[in-house]
C-alpha cells in the first residue's frame, strides 16, 4: 500500500497577515512609536489651528487653483495640487495631506538609512526626529504653502538615487520626473538636477539612467515653459528670477561703483537706490515688497513682474555683482551663517517672522488684497465654500504654542549636522565623498541658494534638515564600521547593525 502524503496546510486566515504586520512593528518599534507620536502632534495641530494657517504667498496658490494660469512669480506645481483637491472644498484636507507628506518624508529617511546603510533603528529614528517633531516643520505643514511638498520631493529624489547602486534607466526616468515636479513646485529645485547628474557621473552609473533622467525632467519643464510663453510672452518658468536677484543686490549695489552709462543704460540707472548702502533697510525684502522703498515702480506699469522689468532687474543685479564681488560675497556669507545661530532673532520683519509662529494673530482673518480678477478673501471663500480664516481652539492651540517654544532644531544643530557630513565627505575624498556627497551637497546647497539669489528666511532652512540628517547618519555609521574593522560596500544592502533588544 502506497502512502499518500497529505497536502500542506495553508493558513489562509487573515491572522497571518496581521501577524506579519505586528512582527514588522516589533522589529521597528522605536520608529513606529516615534511616528505615532509625530502623527498625534499633527492631529493636535489640526484641531488647534483649523482649517489651515496662512502666509502671504498662500493666496497666490489659491488663486491659481481657482483660475489656472502660469503664475508670473512662482511655478504652479503646488497650485496644481490645490487644483486636484479643489473638488473637496476643504482646506483641512489640504493640510492633512501635507502632514502625511511630512510623515512620509520621515519614513523615507528611516527606510533608506536602515535598509541601505545598516543604521540601527534607534539611530535612523534619531535622524528622522527633526522632521517628525520640529515645531516649525509641523507649523509649515499647517500652512497653505508649497514647502512641505518640496521637502517630500527632495527627500524622495535623494532616497531613490542612493537606494540603487546601479540605477536602471527606468528608475532614472522616475527620478527625472520627480525632479521636474520638484522644479515646478519651487524653481530652486531645478539646480538639484545638475547635482544629481554630477553625482551619478562621479559614481559612474552609466549613460542610460542619466539620459532618461534628463529627458524625463526636461519634457515637463519645457512644456510648462512653453505654456508660460504662450500666456506671458517669455520662454521661462517665471518673470521673477531677475527681480529676486535684484532684491539680493539691493543692500549693497552702489551705482557709483557700477559706473553705469546713463545715456546707454537709462533703464538700469532708473533702478539705482539713492540711499547710501550703510543707511539702507536691514532686509533686502524692503526693496521688493515694501512699496515705499521700491524702485521697480519707476517703469510706470504698476507691476513688478513683467518680462521687461525682470530683464532689466537681472541685468542690473549682474552688473552690481561683477562691479562689487566682495560686497556680494559678504552679503551671501552673512545670510548663509545666519542659518546656524542658536537663537532665532526676528528677521526679515515682524510680520514675516510671526507668520511662522503658532501664536501669530495675522491668519485669524483673511486680508482683502487684490487678486487675479478677484480679491484674496473671496478666493479663499470660493475654495473652501466657507470661511478659511484660522480658528484657534484651546486647549490644542495652547499646547502647540508651548510646544513650539521648546521643541525645535536650532540653527547650530543644523550646522553641526552639516559639519558631521562634511567630515564624512572628507574621509572619503578618494571616492569624492562617496554616498555622503549627495545629501551633504544637497543640504548645503539648499541653505546657500537662498542666500546667494534672494535672502535668508527661516522657512528656507527646513528642506535642508532631512538631507543634513541623512549625511550625518551615513557618516557616523561608516565611522563606526571603520572602528570595528567591519567595512561595508559603498552602497547596496550592507548588513544592518543589531537592533536594540
């Protein structure tokens, strides 16, 4: 008699799936706990400051979502996101998605560091902590602003690039598309393409993923620029880059040193600021946004962001930089190192500074400013189908106001993270910095770019934080391996260090 083997018993019950889920939570219990706490803090924020908080730029994004057009000052990527969510008529939903984006950025940081670089769970959680818990990061997520989306996109790009030792061309195309969306969210995202391409060339990744990346980035950006030209008459992403650079030079530009020919360069001479440089306003924004100090009105159009004004402002700024390179570098250095202070002094002005605080009163009513074929208050009401003013609700609001006074990453903390990353680049100089190079250069670049092209703003520091944390964590784990004589490959799935019991 032949024995017939019984078929294996397959447990088709849902318990096995839940078992795997809870096993995953146990393996990553430290990060899961931190992620849960971060989510709870965001829920408290939404309860205390619903439906959303507002910044001066917020109303332009709402206007684009209501009346789609290429905005002359900033690209429309975030406006398209608001357009996508517009049918729900819920600003609360908008900020909910932004809080999810913040948490998702933390998950990407943790996953990359643990899976690809062998950082222990507690260390990767610590690297993600500023994104999870920094009060100004959470307040930024509550604002109707593009920055949270930009942060997630930048973290996503760096994660994808570092995840693959040999990047397939399809992944390169995905990275390129993400870079295009990043650039269309904030124009400062476009130089990140050059940074990623340079990194891949250093890593000798191959030409296929690089070409795929460039093409996938160039096509959406070129299409947007073509649309911009059809509407605004200029093949560009904005009409503001030259005007913003003019603002950067406004604190030091001296027309006597620039030696302008007033007969041949009259349009540039009209942009000269007659106040001596040592007596000018402390903030460059005064010479762009504060009408009583604004030279851009001399052209008589009543508008600041036209192709003509942008071109003249750009030419003026370039002449100022070439004539006064020392003054320009001093202005850039001052703003760059302003980012690394322990304290948080008021800058650039009282209102802008307060708009990043939970305790500010400016967003409790919507201003009645002129908007495109409308006014800002009517735009907000049309988008929300009701009042969009911030409703401050105790005790949730009181908790977050107190929380913001205590829980933040000071500028000196960001500086120390970048210094650790710099050390990681230096010790791998034969490999041109290794994998630390990309997040470190990205972090430094995101601090330096506003200082070089616009002006320091606390909001501009937050996208640099996750990249600085990545660079520091990778550096520390590599140094730990060197001390224990346990070298790991440059990328590609090193064995993880032991998790804590």
